[in-house]
C-alpha cells in the first residue's frame, strides 16, 4: 500500500521481529514514538520521504540490529545524539541530505559493525576525531564532499577493515595509516597524491582502489609499504608506464 505514515496498528504487534515498509510515501514516523517492540530486530524504511527521525529514538527498540533509512530526505541527525541502540549492528543512511555527523558520535551504538553514509552532503569529518566505535568493521563515506580525512587518524576504530571514500576530493590519504586493521580501501575518483600515500604504512591492506584519480606516475607505489596487497585497481587514470610496479 501507498502509506503516508507508520500505521498505528504497529502497537498491537509486540512480538514483531522484522518490519519492512520500502518504497512508500512515509513522512510521519510519530506512531513509532511510543511503540514498544522489544523483539524487533530489523526495521527497513528505505525509499520513503522521511525527514524527522525523532520517533525512532523515543520508541522502545532494545533489540534492534538493523536500521535502514536509505533514500529518504533526512538532513537532521540531532535526535540520534541521545539514541540508545545497544544491539544495533547495521545503520544505513545512504542517499539522504546529511551534513552534520556529530550526533552519530555521541549516540550509544557500542556494537555497530556497518555504517553507511555515502551519497550525502558531508564535508566535515572532525566529529570523528573523538569517535569511539570499537566494533565498526565497515564505514562507507563515498560520494560526499570530503577533502580532509585527518580526523580519522585519531578516531577509535580498532576493528575497521573496510573504508570507502570514493568520489570525494581527497588528496592526502596518509592519515588512514593509523587504521592498522584496514583490509579494503576504496579511494577511486578523488585527487590522491601517490607520494603521500607511499609514506604511509598499511600492514594489513589487501585491496586498494585508485581508479579515476588522474594519476600519471605510479613510481611512488614502488616504495609503498603494502606488504599484504594483492589487488590494485588503477583504471581510468593517465598512466603510461607500469614498469615501476615490477619493483613493488
């Protein structure tokens, strides 16, 4: 059905484990504000017209594991600053209008494993400088307006294995060397300076995406400290000579 809000009958389904209401015209989440859904593990609200997420924070959802809000009109994450989702493992906020991510840093999300934020309007990563996501394994920040990723150097992301930063305006990737467990790094469609990349040490990196960075000279990679790298994607550049890779 084409719904404009969360139906009120949700209150009569206390044992619900999954609720999916994708591709409707939902704007109003207020019926969720006082909902008590202690067994709900997955809430999928992709491709709607949601702007206000406050009701999600006041609802009783202690066992929520997956929250998907892909392709809505969300710009304000401030309600999340007081959120308490102790079991949330996956948060999908792709394709919205988010600029300020600081509420995510103060939210109580101790078990978050996957955070998807690509296709937004994020330019400032400074809130992440004090972030503490002990279990986060995958962070997606592609297709935003990010230039400076230095806040990631001080963020507490000890479990991070996959980082996606494609389609931004990044030139200096060296701050990422602090992420010692990084396995997959997606830096396609940026302005990556290979000389700065080569100064960093990525001891566990296995997959590196560098397509579409206007790279001409790949000789810096010959000296890069990438002992476990087995997949290097460097298409859509201006490279003429790949012989330096023979020394890598």
